C-alpha cells in the first residue's frame, strides 16, 4: 500500500458516506470532519475543496462513488495531516 494511504488509514482520516442522500458539497464537508476533529484542518477547509472542484471539475473522483477530496489551491496553515 502506498505511504500516503497508510497514513490516511493510520490517522483515521477517511469517511464512508454510502447509503446517504447527500449533495456532493455536503459529502465533501462530511468527509473532512475526521481531519477537523483532530485539528489537522480548519472547519472551513471543505469550502476550499468545493471551490476548487467548481473551478477544475471533479478531479477528486477516483472511480464511481469513491473520491479523495483535497485541494492545494490555497495554502492552509493548519493542514498538518499529510507530509
């Protein structure tokens, strides 16, 4: 497994949102909660992801119903979760 995926799993920085009727924006918000809860990102991080997806398209989609929401569009000083 890749080192980055190992860190995501180790730090529990993931969320399973299946069987929920959500907008993609709400799914992005909920997916950031594990990182917000441990202080890795600010509560508004999801807004930056949404803005970036709106600008660049659905680059976070790995395959149908699987995504890895993230952004590097704007620097976030509190983003400490990944090297």
